[in-house]
C-alpha cells in the first residue's frame, strides 16, 4: 500500500544542536507516528518530533513537537476483496427492490 503524507513543521522550533553534517548536506532526524484511521481536531493524522536516542527515551524524554502530518492519499491496491464479498453475501434476494 502506498500512502501520501503532507508534512508541515515550524522550522523556528528546530533545536540547532540536533542538526548534523552528512556527506551531502546538513540533516535533522525526525520521528512521526501516523494513525491513518483517526484524525485530531485539525484533521492531522500525526505529529513530527525531534528524534531521541535510546538513552533519552529510556529516561522518559520525548522529542519536541515540530509540526504535524496529514495523510492525503492511500492506495487501494493491497486491500483484500473479502470485506466486499462478505457484504455481497449478506444481501438477500428479498432485499433487492426490483
């Protein structure tokens, strides 16, 4: 399944000490958890945070929230036909109005 996600972060909240140099630029590790079935009051499916190390997680630290993400596309190619077939099987001839 493919999922399209729009991401919006407030770059002024980035902790500059979390930036690191890589071979092709300057990077920031971020983490997000996405729930495609539920949305918040702003229709977001998750938040984006600074990534934290294993040690930071174990001490109870959570990364600072930098922004939000919203699912805008989900492909249907991996879905099973079973739910559709179950619905078809429930329809009785008496339910058809013609």
